[in-house]
């Protein structure tokens, strides 16, 4: 009998009687997480200290599932060799690597990275959304590249405000699409926590603030600028995050490497591209309402090209590897 892999949407029906979430959408059909569908002032971040109370999830499993293949294809493989070398030489890690995945979502980072690293691994998955934590735990890989065991645990809470002891004993910190929704203070706190633990950090898929269409349009640049400003609202760093992170980790003596990790979307990514387009244009218009009329015409034309398989777009991101000075004598 052929084994099949459950998707996040499937898992919602299977885990502990938890019902499938309908995929929160705005009136234009943007899945939560793909665009500005949260209430004004809400931050799509996570904190390691549980804030208490039930809050509406910021990201729908459907959006995270839709983007996972593009994320996996985009992440920089060039950063893995220096990471492997550092992990192999960390002191006091003979029992295996303890990996903290911040804002894990449905666990796509673990599914991508754990099978690419050797040795036993214990992943600590952090997210504010209990549904996503269930998905991540059930769909996590069980074996490393060399066949060693991979285990997981989940911790519910928010991660933009790290507690002093959050990363004690960590071998590696990972996150995907997180840096750009942090503030300068939060990135500096993250860098300090990694330095205190003496562990490297692999932080992938931060927005770079650049979008390139194969068929350019005069409105592309205006929408990009408005979107970037939207990303910076409330003190979030948006496309400035990687530069701030380089400075913050470097100030603690870390060696920092940055590599591009662009989404290259074409006819094989129609669903993702359409959702991304709606969210991208929607955020730009939310930031600059005077763009609304022209942006609607633009969006409909781009969506038509997407549906016809004629749209190609590169959405630029960056991956960052910070190699903190190991603690404990190495």
C-alpha cells in the first residue's frame, strides 16, 4: 500500500478532533497570511512568553501549505556547509543537536532542514497557534540525513520578546519569514540570545523589498514602494531587517553570511502567485489608498495573465546565517 503524506489542511481533520479551519479570508479572497487581513495594529509575530488568552491565528494553514514548495526551492543551499561544520564542532553537543524553530507555522523549516543535517536532532517548535503546532508536530521528519533519529516537542507562545533563558542549551536557532516582522529591538534581543547560547542562527526568506516581473508595468515600482512602507509599519523592519540583523549579530562577534533566496514564480505556481499578488497589491493600497483605482486595474490584468500561465515574477528574499562564537571552550 502506498504511503501518502498528509497536508496541513488534511491534518486539521485528523488531529485530536480538531476541525479544519476554513482559511480566513478577506472579501477579496486573500488567505490569512498572504495579505493585510489582520486588524490594524496587529503584528504577525510570535513571542516565547505565552501572553494568555485566545487570539485569532494570523496565518492560515492553507497559505503556509501553498507557499511551502516555493520556500523549499528558494532557500539557499550555500549556507548549509558552513552550518554543518559549525554544528559538528559545537562543544558539549555529543547527545545531538537541540534546534529551536521560532514561529514554526506548520513546520516547513524542519521538513526542509532536518533531513539535510547529520546526527540526532531534537526540534523545539515554537508558535502562538495551537493548530499550527499540531500540524508541525505530526508532519515533522523522523530521520536526519544519516538516518539518525529526529524528535520534536512543541511550545506554545509568542517569540518576538525572548525571555533571558529561552535558548539555553540550543545548538541552532532557525526561523523562516520572521526577521522582517520584527523590530530593531527584537532583532537585537534575538542576536544577544543566540550569542549567549553560543549557537548559530539560520534565518531564511526575509523580504528583500524587490519584485521583478518578466513583463514590467509602470505601476510596479509604485506598488513595491508602497508595499515596503506597509512592511515597516508599527516599527517592523520589513526589507531593512536583514541589514539590521547583520549589524546586530556582528556586534556580538558572530560571523554573518547572507545569500539570496528568491521565489521564482511561473505557470507551475498559479495558486501561490495569485494569492501573493492579491496580498502584495492589497498591502500597497492599504498603505497608499490613492493607488486603489489604478491598482485594481493592474491587479485584474496581472491575475488574468497568471491564470493564463503567462505571468512570471521573481520575489526577492534573503537568507542569513549567523555563526555566533561557541560557548563552553571552542
